[in-house]
C-alpha cells in the first residue's frame, strides 16, 4: 500500500509540466461549449429544451487502503465530477464507509457509515453536487448500478520505459471482483448493501490523471449511473494547485466531531479559537488565511503512527524514547509545557511515552463510550486530527497519510508551514533526517 502511494507521488511530480500543457486544451473546449449554449439561448425568448438527465458517478477504493488515502481519492474524483459538470448534470454518490483494516474496535458494527458521520456534507456540496448512497437508492428507486468500470494498470507496464497518459478497454488482469449471477446481474461488495447489483461490468486499463476519464464517461459509456472501482488508480489532475486546495477546503469535518475536539481543547489545553486565531467562517469559500496568522493553542501536538508501521519496523518510526527526546527539544524551543499525543499505539506504549516525558503534561484523547459508539474509530481519529490541527506546533510521522492530512488542515487554518511540516526521525535515520516537503496552500 505505502509503496504504491510513494510511486503515485513520484509520478505526479514527474508529470507536473506535462499536466500543465494539457490543461489549456481542455479549458478551451469548455469555453467553446459555453459559448454555443449561450448563443442559442439568446435567439429565442422561450426555448424549452429536453431536460438533461441527471447522471450518477459512484466510485470505490481498493479494500486495503486507509481512511486518509481514501480522502485523497475523493479529491481526485471530485475534480473529475467538476470537469464533467461542464457537460451535463452529474452528481457524485459518496461511497459508504466500512470494513477498514485499521478500524479495530470489534464491538462496533463499522459498515454502511454515511459520509455525514465524518464530514460536513453541505460543505462538500458547495464544491460539487454530492449525495449519500442511501439517497441514490431513494432517487433511482433501487440499489442498481448501470455500469461498473474496473480500473487497472496495463498488463505490459510502461512500454519502452516511457510514461504516457492512456486509457483502453482491456481484459481483466485479475479475476473480476464481481460475478454474474443466475439473474444475469453482477454481484459483489457494494459497501455492505446485499441488494445492490450492477447491470454491466468492464475492465479499463488506465494510466493518467482523473480527467482522462471525462471523455470516456461522456462518450463511451452513456449509462445513467457509472461506478468506477479502484479509483486510486487515477492520479490528481492538479496536485498541489488551486483545484487541489479548493476541493481540500471543501472537506470540512462534521460539526459534531469538531465540537468534541474543541471542547477537549478548551477544557484540557487552554485552547480556544478566539485566543488562538483559528476562528472559521461558516462557508469555506470565504475563508482565506495568511500563513502565520494562526497562533494555535499553547501545546505541542504529535502524531505517532505505531501499529503496523512499528510492527513492520519502518525506518521512519522512532523508538518511543527517541520520539520523546524529539518532543522535548521542540517543547523547550517553543517554551511549551503541554503535549497532545495522537496515536494508534496500545495503552502500554502510551504509558511508556508518558514516562519518558514525565516533566511535562501529556494528554491523549480517550473517547467516552457514547462517542465511540456513535462516531466509531473513524470519528475518534478525526477528533485526534482536529486537536493536532490546532496546536501551536505539530510533529508527525513520516509517510503517514494521517499526518499529511493534518499538515493540510493547518494550512487551511492559517498556520506557518514551519510550525507544521515537521516529522519524527525514525530509529535508523539521522537526527537531521529529511523533513516533509511543503505544499503551500494556494487560493487563486
Ligand atoms: N485515533 C487515531 N487513529 C489513528 C491514528 N493514527 C492512525 N490511526 C488509525 O490508523 C489508520 C491508518 O492511518 P491512515 O492515515 O489512514 O494511513 P497511513 O497511516 O498512511 O497508513 P497506510 O495508508 O495504511 O499505509 C487511520 O485511518 C486511523 O484509523 C491516531 O493518531 N489516532
Ligand atoms: C472510446 O471511443 C472511442 C471512439 O469510438 C474509441 O476510439 C476509444 O478506444 C474508446 N475508449 C474506451 C476507453 O473505450
């Protein structure tokens, strides 16, 4: 998983100049079609054309991927929908959350979770039209999807070592994850909805940015609802550019989770938005902050990714003792006494970390039973991220997408990148290990 993600990041970097080039041709096309619509309308006073039928884009991500990589895939797909919107009435159907590898609390049923549990759906809707899967069922009358497009790489890899953008209908490389049943429809995993099915299934080999799917969805597959599986196969159209940050800004966490995090900040960490200069506007579109305008609460936040990262002995993971040493250096430098630790570590590891930091006040968020029951492991992780996002200083774990999303959240709130783009040096790395690359927020 992680190797795959690193690979994706490299490709994005290499292709940056390439995507800039193709950008202009696509934009011209859009402008032309706008003109035509406008002209025909201006000749006749009352021109009632046939209503454009609403089309639905559904998508799914490979089962093994974590929550925070899935958030990244949402951004790629949302920008595709934004592109499709120029040519019709498209709506993105949000894939219910569930069965994530890292969601370990066995006593909970963590399946068919709507996006509203974790995100502010109204905010998402301010960028592109989105609906929950349950609403899709209500709107269309049944959990039936017209067409599955299963994305995969090219069997032959990159031919003669050259990377180019392409997409073709191909035979499935792996045995298909959907099977035709006696009734002639495709059955498989549709987020735990046993009645859901699809009418048609195809594999597409793809190498390219999300928008490479646009002409295919507009011209080749004209079914009303199209389900793109393995959405992580396509790359960001504009990594780190305006479109990237706009959709990222639209991904606000659900208010009920933010409130819980804020309550913890206030009661334990002496942190409130007024004092910390992190007050948010109601609409993210009106929020543009100068880097450095946010001060943050009087605490340091650390994200310490353990579990599988530690078990696999990744070089980016520090021993708890070394993590504590690095935290102490920053606490002294910024004259702070309080530490908030977000981690997936077992209790005994948190206790060990506390022992190494006994001269300081160490906090971590332990959810009351009701919070865990209502908002699940995913909600608790978001509360952790939210508290980290409001600290004066943040230090994360290298290559963890959990930490990456905190970096972004802090830029949106207006923190200086120096107080954000920091990570622990792992057990087999030098003390001055390479720090995360800074992706500065852009608004225009
Ligand atoms: N509550 C909480 N959960 C965490 C924390 N760190 C990781 N997790 C859980 O572990 C999951 C995996 O982390 P992700 O950020 O999704 O992904 P990653 O850390 O990059 O790991 P992979 O993508 O799986 O390689 C998260 O989605 C959480 O469920 C943490 O600090 N607090
Ligand atoms: C889409 O249709 C065009 C024109 O018929 C064809 O050349 C192309 O191969 C098709 N692409 C896919 C992915 O089906």
